[in-house]
C-alpha cells in the first residue's frame, strides 16, 4: 500500500487539458465575445428605442420607460468603463505571462546520455548561450529605462484631454507603465535569443533528426499550399511565412513537416488565419477518393458531400466531407476518430484537420498559441543540455502525430509499414512527460 503521508507530501501535478477541451473552451470564449459585442452595439439602440416609445405612450408609462432607459444607460456606461480597464489588463497580463514562462518553462532535467552524445556541440552552444544572455541583460538595462522615460514624458505632457477624462487617464497609468516595462523587455529578449536559437537548431536539429529517420532540417522554404487552400484544408491567405521545416523519409514514408503561418490582409493590418504545423505524408497504396475532416467552424469545401458518422463527441468537433462515402467511413474507423481527437493532447495543438487524397495524407495542426516550435527555452534559466532535452521532447510529440497519420493509412490499406514499436490500436496518444508546458 502507498504511504498516505508520502502522498500528502507530493505536490499534485496541474491538470492537463485535452485538445478537445481546448477547442471547446475556445468556441465558448468566441460565443461570449460575440454576445458582448452584440450588447455593446445593441444596448444604445435599445435605449434610443425606449426614449422614442416613451414619447408615444401616456405620461406614466413614458416616465417608467425613461427610468428603465436610464438604468440601462448606467449599466452600459459601467460595461464600457470595465472594458476600458479589462482590455489593457488582459494584454498586460499576457505580456507578463510570456516573460514569466520564459524564465520558468518546466523542462525535465537533461539526461547524462544526452550530454555525452553531443558533448562538443553542447559546449559550443553554452558559450554562445552565455554571450547571448549577457547581451540580453545589457539590452534590458538599456531598453526598459528608455521605455519608462517615454511613458513618463507622455504622462506629464500638457493639454492632454479635458478634465472629465483625467480619472480614466489616472486609472490607465499603471497599464502604461506596465507596457513601458514589458514591451522593451520582450524586445531585449527576442534579439539575442533569436540569434542563439538559429545557432542551436543548426547545430542540434540535424543530429536529433537522424534518430527518427532519413530526415533533414530546412530553413525558410515555404511549401506550396495554394492547392490546399483551394480545396479548403487551409484558410485563404495573402502572405505565408515558414520558420522551420523537416523533410525526408520516416519509417519508409516520404514526409514533409512545415511550421507555417498564414496571414490575411484586413484593411491596413494583417490577421493570422493559421499558425501551426503542416504535415504531408506520401503513402505507397493510393486512396480511391477524397476525404476531408475539418473543424466545425470552417465552411464546407466545394465538390465534396457531407459524411455522417455516428460519434457525437467527434461530431461536436469535426465536420467530415468526401466523394466516396464508403472509403470515408473505412478511413474514419472508431479507432481513427479517437486518435484524431486525442493525438494533439500535448497542450500545444488543437485537434488536427486532415485531407486524405490519392497518394498522400495531409494534416493541418493549429497551435493553441503563437509560440514558435523547436525553440530553445530561456537563455538564463536553462543550459544547452537541458534545452536539448526540451527539443527532444517536442520532436517526440510531433512524431507521435506522424505515427497516427501512418496508422490511418495502415488501417485502411493493409500492407503499409508502421514505425517500430508503434501499435495504433493499443498505444494511447499521450504526450511525452518532458514536453509538457
């Protein structure tokens, strides 16, 4: 039996949310935001309508209606004031959280064998890391005081607004000072950190990829995604950027993995419409038709018919389309549907959309945030050996996604090859313990 006292002394691990729960939470927030926007635009119209109706009704009913309009107006002003404080609070909290996670990212301690395998590379990287860390500290000491100075100049500028707006201005002073610290800090972190990250990946990524197959690390090569956009797997975009790519053979299959960001122009600004991984696996026995699995928020692709599947949990996340109903149901067996729902449960990704067509399977896996993948954690808080362990954990999670893609093919087209040690029907899609963050 387990000693209760030892259990009491152990700190409970934080609950890990599944990809399905994250997607459901995102939709709930979106619905709440939509209701809030409707209230912001609808309440003034309702107040005007009440005042107009008050003039058409009798004196008593009119007075009552005006009183109701005044109450509505009071709560509307209260809502506006709350949002004026809530929005900068949320942005500032996000900036502070990014800085906190930079220094407190949980990473498993580096294994001795990892350090022994790449001792020379780690020694060189530690030298670069210390130089980058010193450069970061110098930039922080320069940029943060400059940001505070600019904020103070802005605060003491004469003739800024009317007296009626002074209360709101004083309430925003803490947010302004917070931005004056957080934004320069992030800029100071990004410049030396970006240089070190490139050197880190160039040194170690090719060595780590050799353990997974005949794979090579590629920088800056944007894949041809126009066809995927036309078919509806990816959203329409105006600009595509890529940070990292991996190409080659994995378990006997041709694989292309790209970290992709797609942006669409919206007036003078660009909005990100996709940020995540694009994985394309070439299969040896072609599929007869086309099957597409999309998030329910996406529009239906042209030329494909809806495919109904009897799985309420799967249907709450996905819509399925295809031109061969029999093959679509053969591809999406209960085991495959369960794997699609759970394969991204590492905390970094939403459930993937996928396109199964001819001689390829393509997954579009959106990230839950904007953090770049395969980046070394904090320069100050982790040495190169620990950063290596972190990168190995991320790669392990990504190749679990690829294993699931291969399993989809093998389940439909017997004769395909699964990676050694992989059992689609038995192994759960659990993320590696050292990749949790």
